[in-house]
C-alpha cells in the first residue's frame, strides 16, 4: 500500500513537471511570434523663458519611444523626457534628441535654437530711446527672388535716381514700442496699386512714379482710400528668438506698402509681420527686412547711421543712358535651325527660359533642326532675343505680322502650365524694369503633340502697359521675348519652336 502511494506521488510530480514544461514552451512560442515594436519618431518643440533668455524648456513630442537622450549643443546632455536647460551664454545651439524604443531602435531629431538677449536685440533695432532707418543707399536696396538665398533674382533697386522718393522715407522704432513712419511728403505709385491693372486703364498712372503724399492722392486703382499708408504712428512687437517684427495699426508697413504678412494687398492692413537681421558695421547698422511667401521672397536693406556724414545723398535724377542706334529692317527673325540661322535677332541668351537651336524635330528626327525652349522653375520667365552682334532699337514699320511655329509635348504638366504662346516686346537697354512698359501678344490654347503656326497682327496686341500702345508707337524697343507655359508658377517644361518670322 505504501509503495502504491509512493508511485502515485511520483506520477503527480511528473504530471506537474509536464504541465509546467507545456506552458513554458507555449509561452516561448508566443514570444517568438510577437511583432517587433513600432519604430520611434523623435520630435520636440521648445520655449524660451520670458524671465531668463538663457533658460529653455523642451517639450518632447516623440512617439513609440521608451528612453530619451538630449544633446543641448553646449556639451551638456539629459535623459529626462521633458528637460529644462540653462545655457551659459547667448548664441546658436544645435539641439539633438535621440528617441529609442523598447527594442533598442533609435531615431533622432535636431533643431538650431538662437538665444539672444532680448534687450540687446531691441537696442539694435530701436536704440537706447529710438532709432531711425532709411533704405540703404549703397548697392542694392531691395529685391525679389524665388528664395532667400537669391533675393535679387528678378529685380533690384539702387540709389540711382530711378525711384528717389523711396530713399526719403524714414522708419523709426522706439523703446516704448512705437513705430513711426514718415513719408517726407512723397509717395511711390507702386505697380498693382496705382496702375497696370486690367480694366482700370483710365486711372492715374503717375508715369514718373513719385507723387505728392497727400490724402487726396491716396486712392488706389480700384478707387479705395489708402491714405492710412501715409505718415503715422503705430505700435510694434519684436520676438528676438525668431527675429520677427510685427507692426500693429491700420496702414503700418515697411518695404512696400502692398506687402502683408501673407502676400500682396491693395489696401492697408491692420498688422504685418516680417523677419529682420541686424548687423553692426563701421559707422552704421545694417538691417535686412524679409517677407517670405510660398512663391518667393522680398528683401529690403536699411541703414541707420551713428555717423550721419557717412550716409550718401539721395540721387534725385537718373543718369541718362545713351540710346541705341535705330534700325528699320526689311527682314527679321530666326529659324532656330542653327545658332546662325537668323536675320538680325541672333542674341538669344536673355531672360530665364533657355532656347537651344539645332535640336531634333520632335515629330521627325530626320527633318530640319528646330529650337528647344526650356522653362526653369522660376515663377516668371521668358526667353529674350536681341539684335546681334550689337544691340539696336528696332523700328517695325516694314512689318505687319509676327509668326512662330510651336510644338507643345503632352509630357509637360499643363496644370499649372498653360498651352499658350506669348510674343512680346520691351526695352532692356535703358531700364532693368522693362516689364513696366511692355507690349505683348497672347494666343488661344494650342493643340498638343503637333506643330502649330501662330500669327499675330502687330497693330493688335493682347496687352500694353500703356493702354492702346503698339510697336509702331515705340522707338526704344530692343528686345523680343517668347513665353510658353504662362507665369505665376514654378513648373518647368520643354517646348519646341521654329520659324520666328516678321512679315
């Protein structure tokens, strides 16, 4: 009986061992089948203390992470989830966060933070009590481009007498956070605001650009009262951590009156924000003011002189540029079969779009060579042609039409590219702003993947900056331009052209 009990006890122990082994194996099998942890995502934001500009609080927005490793860019680190760090001195610091998940997989995120004494920065902008800025009168003072890296890609202004009123405007910032604009009695008729708008050709155009800054003159092309842009006192806010200035009050502006926080406006705004960058130079401070939009950037250069004798005088009259020799040709054009297959219009390296002569016909590689017109990613562009080898002013008295063969491949992105051809005329010799007085002819939409001949009557342009003006009214036209695909977008494209002929 005792032996039976002993055997029974042994069987019970063996059964327990077997059961334990089963669950252990089952457990191992389950672990082996588990999915790996999701990859971490490292992310953070930060906030600079209002009481101590060297104290920064970091907010961790990482996902799928178990541990964190911070590098504050000054030799210090932390493993806290949401650390606060106090730096020893102002400067730029690259902060890196490494987030690691339960499986040991790591991802990193970094950002440069700028720590600047807010009172020191405010002193640079507004002085001990106040500080007055004027457009920089040396080299380029304003420009527009596709990026901040190239803000003068499209246009620039110098103190050369072309727009003297802009150099007389004064912008004063005070330590009491007041912003004072003084127009000094003159204003500028900015394109889009005082003229050059379709359907409003009868409004004042102010051909010389500068006009008397009085309320009765401050009516825009649409009939709106814009007198709030005249001299006035407003408020401003300044965030040195982001170098952002916000002007507050109806009509407060800097740079150009039409520039708002989100783009161009034809009427005064209640506030406008922009970025500044101030640099101390010998005898004066230099301030770059930047408006950045989705489509590009405006930049303005201002100066405030501690030594007024160093500031150049405003040039009030533009130096007259000797005009080009006029010609009245009986033959004019370019076949684009080769670089030499032209009548007078042989210089084709102007503008932004590029024309390459002598390429294969897209329909028949064995046919006569043609030209290839390539658009870049510039927002506004054209390909320019001028008289070769020496530029001349062209009189069009012997011609009534201009025509061009165009081939639009369907492989281009025609949204937003347009399927239209523009042939236009301008004067690039006497002004860098030739588009302020241009004449152009625009086609209807053209067919794709086939050659189309487009002919324009020279006495019937689609648009003239001066209403009703044709090529026959001008004696200063020295440039012909070709645009395909429209403007106002950054989509590139490839097109083919041949036989630009004036008859």
